């Protein structure tokens, strides 16, 4: 029996309050709490019927199917649901065919920190201790958030085939992950038969960053650029359509790396809030049609309820992206891409909002321009996000009323990886054999407002 969660107390699909550190944890609703309670009840009953321990049942495909069926029951008639036959909870072959399919999965947003980096000397001794993962038993505690855990969570304990390693906003002398450390892990992943691409972090309103782009491209062979428009000296951000943003985009074009990934949504509190919104995206998409703009988080804001797009309502959240593209006449399947990191992780606990969010993004950005991302390892292994998305469907009533697309197997495969493969110019590869999995079913990140405020205090 596994030493990890030997009693089977952890669900394989996690509906909880975990944050990635960029937003305050949001308490679970009554339906969320009911879904978790039903999932535990289903696990106890179904494991007995199959003659398995709870742990053995929960790590199986039946365990994942049973959990998602419990969430369906708690969110009945919500407009979005997990499309799973009831029999899958007790039929291993049917469950595997439902939650265990083998699409090519290309995750365009991954993270970890370098426990041995120079940044540690400037950081608090308690840096990242807010994370439950920091108590994994390793010494120092930052090793719990380092490259070995990243490789295990993403490439051994999930179906992920490829990933793009991204960066957090920081000054060059205090980066929790440097380009050198990122490149070292890229080489390790490549030896596993998987693939890891790397971003180049650029804060164009920070002295020296635009000039540094030459080295990032020539020496480190970055595949794209990552920027945060609400980050900057003195807490002042920028718009991509400003002079500083335009200089950055033109430099990217000149270097021939014409993929700009920009964090939008999940604002850093009131600091430069307007720059976390998407009003500039449609403008620069029209101005630079040869540049691909990947909108990380798609403008999502946790305290804004996702509803059908209403141009007159002027809502925050994903609607700021929809509005910018619509007002600037940026056609679907052109050069703006919606990324789902943290957005899907949060919305999979709210099926109706998830249906509206996905429906709007697919409709406005296009079926070829929605990208899979998970923000892992901040949440642990992304396998639960993968299994939930594998089965999610937008209800027929919402599709007919709002013109949303049905999430067909072909569309799901595009979002999971084929769209990103085209963006990055890579050939989708089949999965290679990996070590036997022993998932811990833990999520990492602040789960309470107190833990979140501690993250902000530490500044990491």
C-alpha cells in the first residue's frame, strides 16, 4: 500500500479554495461543499462494491469518474456539467475510456522556484512557507517547490506531454527562477522524452529588460516573451499600446520571436488595476497582425461572476477581453489567444460560469485560439484539471441561446494541445512511458485570506 494518503482521505479531483498567490482565496459555496461531501460518500460506497481500499479506488479512473459524478449531482441543472456515464463509477474500462483518454497535452503555463538561487539571500527565511507543499518534509523547505517536484507533478503524475515554463514578475536581481535554472530543467525534461519550452521574462518598464531580450533569444533560445502589464517600478504598470509596450513588441518582432504572453486578469489588488484589464489587447492585435498575443488567464477575475457577454454592462473579468476584441474588430482565429491557467482551475468548481467563460472565449477568440494552461506546480499535479476538462460540456440550452460551441472531441483536442503546437511551431508527439504514478492529490498555494496576505507580505 502507498505511504501517501494510505487511508484515502484525498479526492482525485480537487474543489478547494487554493490560490496561486495572485488572488485572495475564495470560500467554497454550499454547492461546492455538498459536492465534496457527496464525492467522499460515493468513494466509500463504490470502493466497497468493487472490493477495493479507498486509496486504490480513488487513484483509479473509477475514482475520478465517481468524484466528477458527485460534482454533477451537487450542481444539477447549472448549464455546464461533466459528461460521464453513471456506470463509469464502477466500470474500470468505461471510466478509463472517459477520463483517461490520451490526447496530446501541451500546457503553456508552468512554474517552479529555484531553491538555490541568489534570490534566497534577499528573501525572508519564511519565503513560500504559506504553501502547504512547503511542509513536504524536505530541507530546506524551498526544495518542496523546486525542479524535482515540478518534474514529478507535471511529467510523472499527469498526462502532460509538453509545457512552457514561465516566470513571475520580478527584478533581475531577485528572480525566484532564473533563465539559467530554467534551461537546466529544460534539458532534464528533454531527456525524459518530454518537451519543455521556456519563456523570456520581460518587464519593458524596468530598466535594462528590453535590452536583455537579445541575450534571452540568442543564448537561451526562448520560445516567447512573458510580461505583466500591472507590474513595474513604484507599482505602476503599463499598457501594451503605450510607448513602452510598443517598444517591447517592436523589439520582439525585430528578434523574430513574435509571441507575446501577457498576464491579464487576476489583478494584484488595487495596484495599477486598470493595467490588468484587456483594453489594450484589441488595439495591439490590430496594430501588429504578425505578432501572436497569448492572454494569460484570459482577463479572469475571481470576484466577477462570468455570465453571457453583454456589451452594455461593461463588466470586468473575461468580458474586458471580449469587449476589446469586439470593439477593435479582431476576428476569431486571428492573432489573439485565450489561455486558461488558473482560470479553468477556479471555474471547474462553478460549472455554469465555466460554461459561459469557455463559450465566450471559443466564440470570440476562435476554436483554434483557446490554449490549455494550468499554472502548475502552484496547484500541484495538473492531472485533476485535465480529467475535469476531458469530460466538461456546455449544456445544450446555453449553446442554443448564446451560440456557444459544443465541446466535441476534436475541439477538446485542439484546446488541450493542438492549438498551442501551431502557435509554437512544434510537432505533437505521442506520450512516452513514464514511471508508475503514486499521486498525492495535494494542492499547493494559499487556501485562506491570511495565507494570501502572508504571500503579499513576503513579496514573492
